[in-house]
C-alpha cells in the first residue's frame, strides 16, 4: 500500500490547529493549543510555524505581567482563509466564453487587450536607446519564457528577424477550447511588447499548433519611426 504523501497527512493537523485557534477567540501558547488538539507541543510548534509561513496564523509576544520572558502566542490572521482550492481556470473559462459570445468583435477585442498587456509586461527601452533586431527578439523571448511559453528562436541572420517557436502553452486547455480568442490575444501581446520597445521588428502572425508540439510566432522587419 502506497504511503500517504506527507503534505496530505499534515493538512488535517494544521486545519485542526487553525480551528482550535479560531474557537479560542484569544491568542494561545503552544502548550494550550497542543492540549486542545491532542498532540505533542513540539508537533504543534512545527505546524504552527508552517501556518505562520503560509500567512494563516500570526505569532506575537504576549506582554508579561511578571518576571521572566514574555510568552509566544498564536492567533489566526484576520480575514478569509487563504488556503483551499482555487478556481482560476473556471473563472478564465467563464470570462472567455462571455467574450466569445460577442461574435465577430471577440477576436479584435482580444488582440487589442493583448497589445495593451504586452506594453505593460515588457520593460521599456531606456531613453535615446534604439533596440535592434537581435535585442528585440531576445527581450520578447525572455518575456515569453517568464510567462511559461518555453520559447525557442529559429533562424534570424543579420537584419532578417527569426521566428519564435512556443513549445509550451500555459493556457493549453483553454487555448484548445477558445483558440479563436487566446491566440489573437497572445499575438497582440507580442505586438504590444515590440511596439513598446520601439523595435524594428513586428509580430505578424501566430500559427497555432504549426507542429503538434509547437505554435509558431512569425516576425518581420519594420521601419523605425
């Protein structure tokens, strides 16, 4: 029989500690918490420290009313529990389906959104600095890498810009379902980033699944204003 993953065994313990702190209504020391949950104080301290790191619990020094060191006590952090399951993919699907329902306006709206975010996500070039072909491709490739696209630059010789292979899509399942929106959004993001750099390169086309394992971003040279 396979061993239960350590994190799966720890989650109920930490939940019990957190519930005990919430039920107490006042900060508790390690020994008090351990007694309420029925575990050893050292075990309680270990999991309380983890809860502090996760931001679920606050640790503080209790003001001493007599001689001796002040006692360390723990209390639940105010606000909604930040643990538990997230549903960001569902949220993305809801928003994408609403955009898709707008019909012919969906693709240009997605592309324009991508352009705006591409300008926002890339660091602009310094004043009086002209970004050349190779730097522009390197900068946008670095941005794509940060976003999880695992880019690989193909070709590019002298003044001819290369294409960029995207070997991973961080939104793969959504892209398969809403390709007509997400791919234009990604193309717009590339266009916005290159425009922000004032680069002599533009992204002209994004070819989804050009090969079974990659999408392909096509680039071209453009005059600099």
